[in-house]
C-alpha cells in the first residue's frame, strides 16, 4: 500500500460567521474521498504507538488500512471490537493528547487525523447499516444494574449486554446519555448521534429506566433484593463548584451545569420549549476546560458577547485544542492570567460587573506539574458584564453515598475502588468514570466502564 | 408515564392531583418532593409531595396555577399521563423524638405542611397547626388538618374566615400565652417563613423551614437552588429542602427565587394568550359547524 505524503486533510466545517447563529454541528465530517486520502497517510508502524495512546486501545492502523481500501464496514468492525461508541469518541476525545500525540507522523509534521477517521467510519456505518448487531453471546440470566447513562454507564452496558448479561440502566434524567446530552452541546455532539448509540444498546437488549434517582427511590440493598447480581455506579461528577466570592447569589450567575442543562437538555435555545434562560448581553465564563468552552460557545450562539476568564495562561488550558480554536474563531475574547474577586450587584440583585485581578505564574508547580498562578498586587480592574458562568469543575454526585454511608469515599467524595477490579468497599458494587476520578474525559470514563464490565464478568462467571 | 388518578380543585387557584407512582409512594416521607415535567416541551419543576399512599401506590401533589408549567399540568385530566415524575427527592423532615410540635402553613404551603403534621400526629406527638390564607375562598385542607392535629388555628389576611391577621401574629399570641414546642415547622412564602423565624428566635425554639428555590434537575447538578445557610452555600435539592430557619439567609433567598420572574411572567402571558386563541378558534369552528 503506497503511503501518501500529502498534508493532513482539513476537516470541513461551518464558517464561524454562519455557525454563531445556529446550534448545528460545527465539524461536518470527511467525505469518502477525504477519508481515503487521509487514511493513506498512515505509516502502519510495526509497533503502533497510537494504540498505546488510546485509553481503550482501538487497533488504529488496522481500521485505517480498511478505510484506505474502502472497506468502511470492516473498519467499523475493527473499531467496535474495543470501542462501542466511536461516533461519540470520534467527536469528543482529546486526540491531540492521546492517539494522535503518539503518531510518528507528528514528529516531523502533522499526525494522521485518527479522530476524524474514527468519526467518519462511525457515521458511515450509521448511514448505511441496515440492522443492529445482536449480542455475541446468549442470555446468561445474570443481572447487572448500571446507575447512570453517561459514557461510563453506556460503555459498561454495551460490553455486558454483548456478553449475554441482563443489563438495566437507571437514569435520573428523562433523557439517556448523561453528560453527553446535558453537558456537551448539540453543535459539538448532535443528540441524534447519542440517540442512535442508545438505540444500539436497546437492540442488544439493554433495559433503560429513566426518571429513576437511585439512592432516593431505591437503595443499593434494594436493588440486590430485586435480584441484581452486581451494580455499577456510573453517577458521574455532577455537583458544581462555586468560587465562594461575593455576589455569587445574584441573578445572572450560573454554574456551567445549569446554563448548559437549560440550553442542551431543556432546549432553552429553541423558542418552542418553555425553559427560561436569561437574555445576556455580555457574558463572562470563568474557567479553562472543555465545559468552559462549551458554555462560552453556547452563550455566543444565544447572541451574547463572550469573555473567557482563566487564571493561568493559554498553554495550561485543560480544554481540547480544537475547542479553544473554534471558540476564538467565533469571536470569543480570552483573558488569560486573570481571576475574578467579586461579582458586582446593580443594587437590584442583578449582575452588572465582574471585579478581577491579573495573575502571574510562579516557579512552583502543582501536583499536576502546572505552574501556580499568583496575584499581581494592585492589578484590580472591572469588566462590565450582565452574566457570569462558573465553569470551575464539578465533584461527584452525593446522593448514593448519602443513602449508603458504608460505601468508602475519598475526602472529595469520589468512590474508593480497587484499581484492578473496580470494586468498591461493598461486595459486588463497582464504580467508574467521573464518580471515581472526579471530572475527566468521556473516553476515560468509557475505559473505566469497560474495565468494570470485564471485572463484573470475571466475578459473576467465577461464582457459577 | 404516571397516570393521573384523581384531579380536584381545592380552591380557585390550587389544584389537587393524585398520581399513580407506586415506586415513589413506597419510598416517600414527609418533606420530600418530586420533579414534574408535563410534556416534552415543558420545564421540570419541583413540587412537594403533599400526601402519599403506599397501598394505593399514589402520591399527591397540590399546585398553585402560577406559571406556564403549572397551567400546562392543569390542562391534564384524570386518566391522562404526566410525562415525567421523578422522586422522591430531598431529605425527609426529621420528626423523630418530637413531643410537641407547631406546624405552620402559608397559602399553598399548607399543602406541603400537611404530611409533616400528619406524620407527627400519627407518631403520638402533640401537634398544633396554624394555616393562613389571604381570604375565605382560598381556605383548603381544613378537614384533613382537623383530623391530624391537636389544635387547628386558621387565619385570613382580611378576616373573612378564622382569625384576622398573618400566621406569625397567631404564633406570637400562643407563645406569649406560654405555649411550649420542641420544634416549629414553617412552610410558605419566603417573607412568611422569615417572619416565623423572627418570632421564634427570642424563645429559642428550633425552627425548620422548607425552601423551594428554582431547580432544574433536583438531584444536585445545576446549583440553581443554592442558598446560604450559616454562611455556607447549600443546595436545597440534596442538602435540604429543610433547613434550620434561624441560619437561613432570607435576603439571598429572595434574590434567588426571583431570577426568572420577568421571563416567567412573559411566558405565562404568551401561554395564556395562546390558550385563549385556541379556545376562540374552537368556538369559531363550532359556530361554523352549526
């Protein structure tokens, strides 16, 4: 197979001037020709580092070879051997830090666009597949309850259902998908894609109960009494953090979770829905992660002028590089090395400004190897804004640990699990994803869901 | 999708609905709430569980028709489905060990105070109840309360029924006359709960208030229901909705409950205009058919 030395194939996308007026997907996806051209750039290394860079070890060169041959369905089979949700990961994985970071082509030039190819293959399959896959193994009459339908829960359900387990997902919201539907906006991950993925799970026989808040409506003990053999806690990290600065109670101050949930899950951007949202003129989003980018880009689409406030510099931003670039292209202003100190009241309980200080990076590093920001004296200034969105990260949802105090948790409220087996301090109760690690990425949560599925499979089979 | 078992009008503005949700009815305790979404375009709103019957498998909600969502809910009749009912949410009111209690409800808050009075009375406590309304035609649940408390006092703002005045006036009267309570539970509009707390503070009586700020999810996710209690930020949905009333920052609570007031008023007006238009069109069609 001839290797192409052409430059990396650019992703077709909606122009910034157009997309700031709609919630349609920004990246449009490769055509078959573009996919084949990009696939031809893969060097097919004898020892493919990209596979090691992938948290679920997708056999990347193998699927790319199928793409360059035009066997797109074959490529899909290779990917779904290890990753059940490629249409989602192809869109939201931080590839530049995982598979693509390890690509040998990246040393001297640009890495192969692995994420874009994965997305292409998944979309091609969805457009052309005529039937859903059936489970690989017959029903084994062992039952697993999965609490939460975000990436960890879906990935765990996919594997277990495939292996013949009776899987029931309990979801607190009225819609399945967790952060994929309430957090990540339509323009980055269309909800139709999540629905298609959920349809595939249903075709595998997965039962889904929405509107069920486990911890409140059933305890874990009650689930075991109902006959479940194992429970996987995939409750995510949904509890928003605030800065504890003056003025956070004002009208016009949101957690990013609230702002995004109103817009994504509750469709506040669509006037046919009842969900209210503030009409913002100027918005400050505090934070530098993907959630901050999502909130900022939603606010832009709602017609606001948007500022992102981040206390470190651009290099330390945890957000996916592509999202930061997209946000900049959309006219969002970034204020690096800046930190809010107070939200200013218009004396009627509404936001009218944000008081900030400028920061500098110290020589000392934190536990993640990032230089710590320190306040520059006498650098105070005020920004005129009418809305402040706090995107400072989240901590694990407390409902299950409140209902079951015997479950061991860290001081931050994360479930304590055995690294190998993913089992919590309670027999046959497993946990994974953000509920264990604190807020992280979709793919890490999926990886945890798959590891838990494997551990549950070993345990339950071991009992027979 | 839970079915509406019964629907009744308790007064000109408050509707009673009994919903078929066996799994919630089995678990519900006084002080808990459900999130309700009437249809796919609708909002999720928190409504306190006003009663529950694990045998029948039903939970009761009572709501004042104020905004779009409650108006939409009210379009549904017995036999119809409510799209989503989630619960039971929030922490139950702690009533263990209470010997003498005062339960106070203001307006539609009386519906919410009812399960507390009922549970305390059933547990053998001495229970005084004060319920307050604007006017005689708004009084509801009188018989239910009478059967579930030791003494019932009713007040109306305009004096058309029971005693004239606010509920806190009656409470002050009773406390001055030497009434003793282990706990006062006050549920109603924010200014009423604040007034009750001011009233009980000098007597050093533990006072529980049930907060009902705006919520989106009701499970600790949106942070919209944050309130300040004892100087700390709490989420009413997972840390409450009951809090020690003497520690609640009521000024902040007033701001938090008013966040969407303008949008809500506009939306309600739009919704009611649409309903009127639909009604007018129906009339026209009927007229044409005749």
